[in-house]
């Protein structure tokens, strides 16, 4: 019996996510799926993202049902079991016998024939459509970590930072498939998408956002030509906070969503977008193809510019804990000690970015992290003894609301102190932090 193309692709992607520290969402949009039918592509995506979202809960089931100690399972065997358990417990449309048989065949195909009996026995014990977090008798951090499949250390710090109710909303949001949100350039593009069969709803945060309620935007010509882009509403809002600059520097620009948003919004502005890695700079050129964007491959810590820009965006590399609905593998790779390592790099990039702001110019520092080490603490480390002051984000949100660009009614819900803070599950978007600094 041959393994179905969808399950074979999902198996290989999950192996690469673990072994190569690759991002699942990038692999799922790569050439690896080009030969698959639309149905198989959807099943591959569902299995990969589902296994990554629910990994710890799946592992608990496997460990309980396996007669071989969990830690002794080969990684290929464990990956196949995770896939099979996910299909039986979560995918009601997948026949139980198909999940069992193909999981056994995956193990054989991976040259782990000796484990086929174990896999068959475990899979037959896994109950179909059985997983329901709300049926758990756990509470507090145990509920978030076990029933909602989040590392305990991460759940605990969110409870400390946001309170138990909000922490639960974050974890619940992370376990759902997020909406596909587009950033539109014009009303004409929206009409063309509708003509091609897409159904769209207005965004909740920004006027340029549209939520895809039906249809596949990736199959449209506008998407292939980068005339419309998939971009979270929180990301669109951060780009809008940069304001109306004439010469703009985007210090860590790849993959290019915010760069493209600024270029579309300000067609007369000159935008320099920098990226350290050549392959990501190539991606940046494709996703931000506007004529007013110049892409430079360079290190943000040593850019070949002086204080030449009236607007600078430092959207720094971060843990990404605000994006776990889209990038669930992050929660299994991230360790508490990584936050301070990231903080050191973020402080260095922010200080370097400050050197490129002209007098009276502004700098927006942003992350898609929920962690204070990467947000408020970075600002606190860089402001003393600098010639920058904080511009309360309320001022810019009010400006965007007045211009019609911000459609969210209650500005206070988007503010934490002087900063922007969006929270998954509380707001209809990923978790973002942004601070606006002005050179005095």
C-alpha cells in the first residue's frame, strides 16, 4: 500500500521543521507542494499545522498507549504516530482505518519496519474524534499547558503578565486556524478578487484589510503578481504607525509585508529596505516590488547610511510568541533563556537604527512578541542617554482613526502605557508591540 501524497508531504515537512529548524508555513508555500492537488494541499497543511499546534497533547496520548517508552521512539516513528493520532482525534472526515493503515505504511517507508507492530497497536487504541480540551478537569496553568498544548513556562508567564483569563484567550487563539487577511492596494483589486470567486469581509482594525471568507487567494493572478498580499491586520497597523515619511529606512525588512504596505501607502516616498541574508533579500524583492523600494543586502548593525531618514522602522527579529497560531513550532523550540539572547540583539539593532534618524525624525520599534524582555525592556535599555523621546502611541492612533485608516473604535484597547499592544484572542490579529520614538 502506497502512502498518499498528502501524508507523505506532511511527514517530510514535519521532519524538516524539527531537523532543519525550518518554518512550516514557508515549506507549505514552497515548491514541495506544487505537484499536489488542491485537496491534497489542504490535507497536508491541516496535518502539519495540527500536529504542531497539538504536539504535547498528542505526545501524552502516544506515551500513555505505547508499550515502548516514549523517549526511546525513533523520531520518524514518533512523527508518524503524531500524524496518525492527530487524524484520528481531530479530523472527523478521515476514516479511522485510513489513519491507521497509512501511519503504519509511513513507518515502513521510513525504513523503520521493526516499529510497524508498535505503531499499529498504538493507532488502534487511539480514540476517534475524542479530543476536547473543555472536557479536561484541569484548571489554571495546567489547563493551558496540558489541555491547550502550550509549554508550561510560557503559559505561566502569560498568566503573570496578562492574567489567567487573557492567557487562556491567547492559548485558545493559538490553537485555531487564523483567518486569511489581505492587504489591498485599491478598490479595483478588491473587485477583481470578487470576480475571481473570492468572498471578502471588511477588516476589524485597518481600512485596507479584507478577510477572506471563501475562496483561495493564492490561486489568483493578483496574488501571484504581488498586487495583493496576505498580511495580518496587526502587521498592517504597525506599518501605518511609521507615518508620512519622505525617506524611509526599513532595517530588518524581510519578508517584506510592512515594506510593501508603506510603499503602497506612500508612493512618493523613497524607501530603503535592508536584509542580512541574500535569499531573504530575494524574497523581499518579490513581495515588495514597488518602484519606490530599494532593497539592500546588509547587516542592520552596520548599514552604509548616516542620519539620512525622517522615518525608520526597526521591526526586529524576535521570539514570535505573538504569532503561534501561524507558527506553532515556535512554542516547542523556544526556551526561556532565548529571550535574553534575543534582547541583546534587539538592543543592538535599535541603538544602531537610532543613528539613521534625522533631527525631528521618528523611529518605530516593533516585534511580534508578547514578552516584556523584547519590548518594554528594550526601550528602557536604549532611551537613557539618547537624544530620543517617546511619542505616546495614542497620538498616532488618533491620527490614523481621524484619517479613516484605523477603523477600530476603542483606541484604549490597543494601548499599553505609551505603546501599541495587540493580543491574540483579545484582538482579531497576531500579537504585536510597537513604540514610537522621536529624535529631539
